[in-house]
C-alpha cells in the first residue's frame, strides 16, 4: 500500500529558483493538504483542497501556489524560493474534509540557500 | 498566532512517570485528533475524539475531550522509552472552512 507519496524527498534550491513538490495518493480520498513543519511551530497549513476542482488558502499561503491536477494528485509550487521557505513539507489526504483521519506522506526536506 | 495552543512544548521524564499534554483553543472543534510523529516520518493518527466529554483509552494513553469541545488532554501512565516522540494535537474548527489545523507539538523524551 503506497498511501501518500511525495517527491522529491530532499531538495536544495538557490534563492529565486522555482520548483514544484509533487504529491499523489492512492486511497481515493477527496481532500488533500499541504503543510510545512518548522521547529517549535508544529505543522502549519499552506493550502488545501477539500475536493477535486477546489483549492483554498490555509494559515501561511504567501509565496506558494497549488494545483489539484486530478483526484489523486495535488502539487505545491514555489515560484521564487526564499530562505524563509526552508522547511520540511508534508502532504496529507483525508477521505473527506470533515473525515476523521489524515494520512501523511514522508515529507520533503527543502533547503533554500 | 496558533489556533491550537499546545503545552508543554518539551517534556523530559524518567521511565515510569506519568505525564499530561494539553491542547487548548478559543474555538469549538467538530473533531479533535492526536498524532504521534517519529523523526523523518509523517504524523500518524493515535485517536479521534468527537463528542464533548468523551474519554478514550489506548493502552497506557488516555485522551479526553473537553465538555465544550474547545480543549483536550493526553495522559500517559507509566511512560516508557518507546513513548519518546513528537505528539501533535489537530482539529477541524467549526466555522473555519473544514481546515485541519495543528498545535505546535510536544516533544516527549522518556529516559530509562
């Protein structure tokens, strides 16, 4: 069972470069989420997609864009990376937005120099 | 400003001791969850509470949901080194667009 798969696992970017983090789930879940995790801050919601075709901002959306490509895939794009975006990024999915359990990928460790 | 205030941020105890972690908000949750995260991994669900006043037990872990559904606690009895990890509370807040938001987490270290 793959669950939630994130790529890449590690990435180093130079300031100003762009990149897309990929996320795919094979559980037929409707809702998908992107979080960033920084020391002492827990997980902060960047964007989420309650269902295919919809996206909405979370707590810290500035500097990011998302695309819900289809029911399985939800990508996160950094158009012009900044050192403040150095973080560990997690993708998660839930059966529904009000459903009980979120399943997480293993994370992408991003460093912006 | 965190929507969910979690305390303490860090806890270091001896094996066999008891501990309690708290999660508080000024908002009402439709549901609240506790997750545990190991280094290099994503969080994994421990429990979901839905009803105000609800108490759930998972072996030595006891989870309680406040009557007003604004707060929750995680109590561990006779902690063991295997309990070491990051514990996170998370909730879907009513009137906040069904977003799943997390507290800052509690790093628990149990020494043998």
